[in-house]
C-alpha cells in the first residue's frame, strides 16, 4: 500500500518526540495502516544489537513482520493483543534468549491518525536492559526467603522435635520389646522411619537457612566417607553396590601419611554426603553401582559420587539447588536436600557441583580446602585437656541411676522407656528444684538428663546450680549431665564454654536408643563422634589443645 507523503511527513515529526520520551536506549517504530500490515519503519543501533533486527532509518524499505526474529514476533503479538484491550497496560519483561540472554523492560508510546477513510497507528517501543537489577532483586528475595525459613525452622524446632521424641521413644520401646510380633514390629519400624524423616526435614530447613550450628574440628575425610558408606551399604540392600577408590577404602592402620584432613563439622558433612548417596540410590530404582572416588588438587581435596541413574533433565539443572524444587515424585522429596548441602558446604568454605547426562548418570563433586596445620608437629601434639573441675573416675564406678527432669509428660515417658531398654533405673521429676535438694543431701545418680525449656527453671540455670552444689561437695563425685533440647545446638555454644573439662553433654531431640547408649558408655575423656541422621550430639568440652 502506497503511503501518502503527508503520512510520511507526520512520521518524521513523530519519531523525535517519541525518542525524547523513551525510557531505554534500544528504539523501534512500527507503522500499521488500514491494511493491518505491521511494518518496522525505524530501528536504531542498540535495537539492532539487542533484538537482532536490521538497522532501519525512516525512508528505508520497511522490515515486514515475517522478517522479524521469531522470539520478538511472539512477544510483540502478545503485547499488541494486550494493548488492543488496554493501551495503558504495563508490558512484560522481554527475554532475548541466545546469544545475549538479556532481560529487557519495554515501554510503548502510541499515536493514532485518521485522514478521510484511511487510518494509521504508530507504536514506538523502547527497550532497556534490566538484567543486573533483576539479578539483584532475585538475590534480595532469596535472602529474605532464606531468613524467613530460618526463623520458621528455629521457632518450630523445639516443639516439633519434642513431639517426634515422644512418638519415637515409645515406638522404639515397642520395637525392642515385642520382636516376636511381626505386625507390630513392622508398624513400629514405619513409625520410626516417619520420625526420622520429620527430624531430617527440620534439620534440612536449618541447614538451608544456615541456622544449623557447626562443631568444627580436624577430621579425616576417609573416616567420614567410610562411616557413611558403611551405613549406606547396610541399608540399601543387595541391588546396590557402593564402591570406593583405593585410598578411600584403605583402613586407618594402612594409611600412614595418606590422610585427607579438613577442618569441618563431622555430623553436618556426614548428613550432606548421605543425602547425595540417597539421591544416587533413588535415581536407580532397579539397583545399580555408585562409585565414590577422591583427588587432591594443590590445597583442595575433592570427593565425587557417581551413579548410573536416570540423570537430570538439562532444563532442570539451573534449578537443582533452588529450595523446594525437586525432580522426584510427589511425596518422595521435599526439595530441601541439595539446598541444605550447598548451604553447609559454603559454611565450610567449599562447594558442591553437579554434572549429569540424561539416561547415563549423575556426578556430585564435593570440594574442600585441605587442613593446613600451623606447624608440622601440631597433629602429633594433640593431647586431652586436664580438668580442673570434678575428678573423673572409671566409668564402671558410675551408679546406674538416672534422674530425668522434663515438663512434658509424653517426652518424659519416652525417655524412661529408652533408659529401661538400656537397663538403667530412672526417677522422673517435673520440678528441677526437687533434684537440687537431693543433690544437696548427697543423693547422687550417675546421670541427670534435664530439658532445656521448663516453666520454673530452665536447663541452663539448673546445670549451673547443680555443678555449684557438687563443687561444694567434699566427695566431688563423677556425674554426667545431659542437656536435652529440640533447639539447634547454636543456642548453647556460649553456655557450653563455661564447662570445659566437665562431663556435660548436649543431646538434641529427637534421639534414639543408640545415641543414648553412646552417652551412657562414653568415657568422659573421649570426644564423641557419632554419625546418625537422627541426632545431633555434642560434648561440651573440645578436648584438644595445642602444646
């Protein structure tokens, strides 16, 4: 359709006015006549670069609609449909895709002109790159989401873990005492598994939000890998084979100087490694081989886990560490496992990376900085620290009597059941003051288990008063005190520093019979290192010092 000179003259006057009000550097102008043909009559250099369209000046041959890039045609079609309903709508962000991958904000100006029976529309669109702003906005939103999740998890941890403790303790008691009843045993095992999953969910929330405290020490990655793999081999069944490379399979006495030392939290890293092994198992529902191998690169060490599973769809890879995103079936995953792993690795100054090929397999790679001792003899000079507090006699001399101080009746009953399983006599108290009176009178058990949160006196105040009484006791007997709490351990880091050299332990709810046994049997001069997915246990004393 031939355009009248008067229309071309009007177009040349409109363009500078449009450009003056433009909000972005990339500018394009469309003319639409009564024939309903959309023609690109102007596009500047920035539009050519960002949008992949030819540079066009007024007076040049216009670019026809079918000559425009496909992604731009799709976007403009939706935009013009929206503008036909409401000329004041805000246009969505335009994602350019390859090769620039830019996010462009779009502003439109419209002018309509009618002359006799002919009408014309001009659409002037300006584009500005808002990719950096959107990236910053996403970081802020993720930070707020992380903070909210951490606050939520910390708030519910105590009550939620108390609830699980009450269920788990009674379930384990029935499981251990009614083994001949197959149906009951099966039901109790299912309850125990559900409790473990519930506790793991709370820890995953805390781990993702980086609210879970880390008990840092020098550890050998070979020990950690062997412990976790042993647990996996026992629980995965014969369909799965977990292979270690030569170094990781080597027993401690055969390692000599070949150790992989890092400074890290044993329980947190164990939980991370087990989570990745479980992902590899889940990717191979019919069984398969999981290979674990290590490598040292200068001042860093890597441990990789490779499976032969279904792999990860390339479209899902960018979201794999996104909280609450999961590729598993509904009910099979929470979408918090890998974000938790990533959060804990960042706390260790390390990283976790993923490579995957569809229908071939997935490889998870953990990387940590190697531990660098301040002197070459530092590791040989580690000695137990002498206590200037209460003398510590042999464990065999300890009375097999436990005082349980707990204001939740269901939790109290659950702990009593666990003590009974371990052949310990127990006396329960709702009131901490009653136990303090018994201590003053010299009636001393072997263990006191006290809850942190109680109405009249919290566990911290009780511990301080109890040790004050025992220090005044002329006999100064050996006594373990176990502080129980559903809160994560960072709540007590400063408090535990007050009791170096004294057998005070923190046991996070929910805990099981095996975890309790480790405290009951633990020599007070040993640092307990226990891998389990259901407990976070920490002696108050960091029993290492530099000579």
